[in-house]
């Protein structure tokens, strides 16, 4: 097989969550309204990065949205919990009627085919809810367990899963037990989730240092940025569409970029301008493309104008570089 016969595939995993915290200044316990950062960190964010670690020849780009990273940190560093976690930890006999109703209605929010139906007790409880039958305390307790147990990846449900810190986790014992759980066992499973969450960011940092993945970043709270700048832009590909009252906050769009760049640099480091330019140069050299400006038909006298255009992008991205620094870098290409 020649190089021309190969299909080059770029893998980009976009890991994002909106900000679920109800208040910024309240207590961390129960601060999050929804559990998706916690559950997806357990099922997806750590196991997917672990797959890259297991296959040295595979490289990927992982987009970690700052609002999602911030929430992981809140769980593992500040003791934050979510409503679902608090209800999971509350003994069934102490749940109010409204809380029991919430558990019965919402603790099946999982993939039916892959997370509910493969587990007989979870499937049994789902069938009972669909039939409108009242859940007993034992049913509610098992449901409080399964809504957490089913989100573990297959490696942890069927055996032992290694962690970046050198430890291991396994919930195979509880999957095998299936039903008749107690409150202490539920607490053990939730602690296993937190242990796994504590390893998500360290694993990504190591893989990035080793060149196995590239960590990219999105605007801080993952908005549709052009619409933040001007909601009328929604008409670009749908002329004549009826839109709500115009919203235009370009300053907020800029702040989303600036905050994301600073947050990402603090958590994962950021290459300097020269390092970034060199990486591009190396890439184009390997591809046989022009690297020097004369090779591309660009005279050196155009460097200030090119640098000025580059500075427009740099300012938009919220990065901190001077135009003379960019001109110096470009001058190397003459």
C-alpha cells in the first residue's frame, strides 16, 4: 500500500458540558442541578483518554471546554455534589414523597439499550415504573445504586480499571450482586466515581506532555460565539427567518475567548508564539509545501502588513503578543 492509498483520519473528541451550578457563592453540597459532568467523566472522559494511552500509534485532539473542566475541579477539589448525588446518598426511608417521585422519574435517565436493559434489576425497575407500580424502599435503594453503577465503563463493571495515580477501581462486585444493596455500598460506588474523576485531568496532562494528544480549547462557557456577538448572524444561511429580539454583546464574545485562553494556559500550559510557528514550519516542510516567504511569492517588504493581520487574530483569540514579536518570527521565513 502506498501513501496515496491511505486514508488519513483526524480524531477530534469534543468534551463539553454547560455550567450546571445553581449559585456561585453557595455551599458546594448539592450545588449542581444536573449530574452530567460527573457521570460523563466516569463513563467517557477518563476511559476515552485511556484508550489513547493503550494504543501508542494513535494520536488525537481532545477539546476540553473550560466550563466542563471547572466543574470537574469543583467536584474533586472543593467537595461539590449534585442533586442526584445527594439523593443517591440519602437513605430511602428519609426521602420525602417529592424526592421519591424525582428518583422514580429521573433515575432512569440513561441509555436504555446499553445502560438499563443489560442489567436485569435495573430493567426490572424500569418496567415497574412504566407499569405505574409504586416503588418500595428496597426498590428505591436499588435504583439509587443503579443510576450510578450503570454509568461506569465496561472495564470497571466487568473487572478492574487502572487509574493514572497508580490505583485501581472496580465495581464488578456490585454488578454481580445485582440487587439488595445498602446505603454503605452506594457510598462506596460514589467514592469510586470521585476517585476516577480525580484522574481525568492528570491523564490528559500526561498524554499532552508525551505528544499523544493535543488539548484544544473552546470559548469558556461553550456559547455559539457569533450569535453572542450578534444574534442577527443567524440569518446568514437562512435569510428571512424570524428571529427573537436582537442580542449583540461582542464584548462578551471577546471575554469568552480571553477567559478560555487564560484558563487553558493555567491548567495545561500554552506554547509560546515561536514554538507554535516552528510546529507549523515542521508540518509544511514534511508536506513539501513552501515555508520561506519568497518560496510562496511573498516579498519581505510585506512582513509588517502580514504581522498586522496576524495581530488581529491574536487579539481576537485573547493572546498576549506584540506585533514586533510577530514580525521577528516572520522575518525568519525570509
